[in-house]
């Protein structure tokens, strides 16, 4: 069901994030702003053993995560790639599809949000997410992730992380406009000789129907620990159900034939 079908006149233009990693400076202001605004608990701090990244990955207590990727290029010259990762707010959201309580829902802005007071901690959504974004807190088992600051959107404000970003690496707005902006930025980088630049999640024909939060990367997605070809884990369910139903019908017919044939 589309946002328009679900909300009618209350539906708003779909919004999201465009993260331009080419201007990310790794300041982690987005992480701090997200935690402060959403009252997200503190997570790992100090030296982690993995570069200067002290939060390691997205999780129940890290809804934004700035990764630091150290590389040696051009005869050993070091290069740092930095990228602020977040929930992708997929068009085909497998997490939403498998939620049995309705705790996960799509908002009038087209984003995907968890209602913590409805979540029963079943955890079905955790393996359903092709990005490993959704995570449970061990104290109560409920799941948590980026809400794209749903409360701020309803008040006409941009998300806290985008507001805090000093370089405009994280850009918020209507998705159609962001995709145009991202395409122009990509063309500019290619013209400047940055041939490795590419968009990740900007295509609506991908395995999740398009990202609600997409990225401009300077290397392969795997370098940033992102799946190269993510696919909604529930995309094949209709076909699987149909196949299972046909198999069950065939088995039932075979059993009936065996029973009644044996009686004769």
C-alpha cells in the first residue's frame, strides 16, 4: 500500500536523506545530535581497536553511525573515507512486512518508524532487514532504529542529524528533489576526475524498490560495509506462498487418491 492510499489527503511528499560522503569530515555531530534529540542511550566510547571509530556500527543505541575507512592508495598514500550511515527507510520494507503487531508502520511522509509502546520484542524484523539496521536492546528486547525524527517532521522541522551536519554531507528534503541534486553532484565529481564516485540506493528499480536514505560513495559499497545488492527479504514471499499452496494441493490430491484408490 502506498502512502497516498494509506493516508489520502493527509499524505505528504515523500522525504528522506541524501548523504554525500565526499564532504563528510567524520566529526560525528550527526551521531551526537541524534542521541540528544531522541534520548538514545550512550554506547561504546573510547578506542575501539578499529581505527578512530568509537561506535562501530548501527544498532539499537546508535541510529546514526559515522564509519571511518582507512585505505592505502597511490603507492601507499593513506586515504580516509568517511560516511554517516542510517536506516534506509526502504520502499519495500521487509521489517514492516513481517511485524505481527503493527509496531512498525509507514508514516505520511513515506518513512518507516517503530512504535516502542507497541513492539512486543518478537525480533522478526531483525533478520528481515537486508542492511542489519534494526537491533534489539537486551534489557527489554524491543527494537529501535532511526525514525527520521518523525516528531520533528510533524512540526515542519528537519531531522536533528541533518541540521547538525556542518558540511551538508547529510541533506534532507523531498526524495525527488534529492535525487536530482545527487545526480548533478555525481556529474560534477566525474567531471572533476573522481571516477570512483557512485550513487548507492538512488535507483527505484533496486532490490528494495529504492532507498528513502541514499548515498554518494567514493568506492564500492563493500568498502563501507554496505551490501552491494540488497534485496527485500520478503520480496519473494507471494511466489513462495503460491508454490507452497500448489504443493499442498498436489499432496492432498495424491493422498486422497491413495486412500480412495486403496478402498476400491
